C-alpha cells in the first residue's frame, strides 16, 4: 500500500460535502471514504456518489439517519443506506463493514478502486497513516492503472453477487476503460461460481446453452440504488415459458429472484426500504 499525493488528497477532501467532512472528523478512522469517489476525483470524472464505510451496520444506519436529517429518511437496500438529500449522493455501506480502511481496500475487485481517505485523531502511535489530520491509502498500482484506464481484477474474497464485477466491467467499458484478458477471464470465472451446476444438469437444457444463459442472466443483478433501486431492469429481453424450466414464474433464475426470495429481516421503521426487499447478506 502507498498513499495518495498530497494534492489529490486535498482535492478529494474539498469535494466532499461539508457535513460529511465534519462527520468524518468527529468519528475519526471509524468512518472513511473509499472506492469510486476517490477514483472519480483523481481522474477528473463525474462523481456519482460517496461510499462511506463503518465498523458495523448499526453505525451505518445511525450516521445515515443523522446525515439525512429529521425531515428525510435514508433509502435502505441490502447493501447500503443511501442519502439523496445532499449535492452528492452518500451511501453508508452496511453489507461490508470494516474496522480499518486497508481491510476495505483488500475487498475491492479492481485496483482502480483501491483508495481510501479518513480523518486521523493521532491515536495510532508513530504509524504515518495514523498521524493527526487527513490521511489516505491506495494500492501500489492505483495511479498507473488509473492513468492507463486499465481494469485489473483482484479476485477478492468477500460476500458478493457473482455477476457484480462483470456489470462493473460493462460500466467501465462505456467510460473508455479496457481490461486485460487474464482479468476478464477471472471475472467470468467469478460469475460462473454462482451457477448451481447440479440444478442445470437436471433441467431440459442440460446439453445446450439456453439453460446456462438463463442462469447467468439471473446472476447479473444491478445493485446500485441510483441505477435500478428495485431491480425492475433485471428482466429478460424475450419472456420464456416456465413449465419444467430451471427458473421461476417471474422469468428469473431460481435462487436469484427477489420476488420469490423471503423478505430480509425487519429493519428499523425509521429507514425507508426497497419496494421489493430481499436479503443479500447471505447471497453467494
């Protein structure tokens, strides 16, 4: 790991909403920004949102409510509590929680996302990353891969939707990024890890591509609440009959349909939830 340049760190801090900066100073390294926001600022790209990480789900919910204010409610999904009431959308991630920024960066799927910043209260001794003030960390190859607009996949060990990284590849390709073949192969391999091969073998399409294509389509789930909060875009282009096939009555691969899955455990009534709630915390 290395650090952001002092210029990029200062620029990132200035681009944060003022109330987010004040909250980060109060909370210290228990609340940190990581991922796409840092990449977007350094690369001078449009900022979509700010991802904020905490040590536990309760902190994420508490801070999201505080930032939203008494007149608004954060939007809750299986991944985050989202606050839309600021000039930049803020997402308090609760599906993945971390005690330290370095742990969060290790869980990110591409090197261009491996960057974080936080406010240090100086309680970490002589460690440079714990000295008082704004601190940062990033992957050794963060700047090189970002400058080359290169997607290097890290094969992270984490709880995630199997198709999430492939969807991000498509998103980044639309922005002019490219991906090495070995990274693309690893992304496809991660997608295939979500396939229940035994169930596919029992289907009528076990010897063809159609059944596998149906399953893979079901694994390509959009989880960004700004893009598709209720997964309404996650449907097939051509509806298929369901009798005897390995997908549900909604035309979705069995085991991936939020309409068929049991609702997630009840969340606080003070937090707005999905129109179609589903529990992603235990998903493969």
